[in-house]
C-alpha cells in the first residue's frame, strides 16, 4: 500500500504537468492561428485597395471589425471570385475559465493594453490571470 501511495504521489503531479503543457501548446497554436488570419485579412484589404477594388473610408485601418468577419470572409470587391474565409472556426482559449472569450486590442490601443478601444481588431490575447510553466502570464503571450 505504501508503494502505491509513493507512486501515486509521483505520477499525479507529472500527469497534471503534462496536461498543462498540452493546454499551453493549444493556446500558442490558437493565438498563432487567429493572429495569422488577422494578418492575411489586412494583406487582402491592402491588395484590394492597391488594385482599386474597394473604396476606403478615411478612418479605416483594414483590420477586421470583429472576429466573426474572419469566419464570414469577403470577396474584396471582386479581388477573388469567391468569398475568402480566414478561419473555419474560432479557436477557444484553453485557459478561459469564465467563458470571457479572447481579449482584443485595436490598432489604436497600446500593445500591452487590456482595454479594447472597439475600432478594429489588431491583436488577441488570453484573458487568463494564470501563469505559464515558464513563469510568464498567459495574457502576455
């Protein structure tokens, strides 16, 4: 019985650590996926403006107004013969304990801001207050 207790006391923390590493990998992949989609959206916007396929408002930055726009897609005024979608689904934050969703930053916000200006979406971050295995807060990734 004592041997089983010792083994359990070693195995349980290792299993928890492995699960947490898996969640951290998932968070990194999700952030990369959304950020890449935002970058592709902006690149297509710039290309459509350059080719005069769309008319731009003075205050328009070219970044998506919401994350749903990345799911819906756009044909960019005929730049593409189809609606180009940037995400198939919106990845979930694995450390989102309170179902808050992703933290958003607009183009006009400070790079480390936790307050969303609401103009467009320039960046996303985890709203988790927890710390990673390397000691950095998840909301700074």
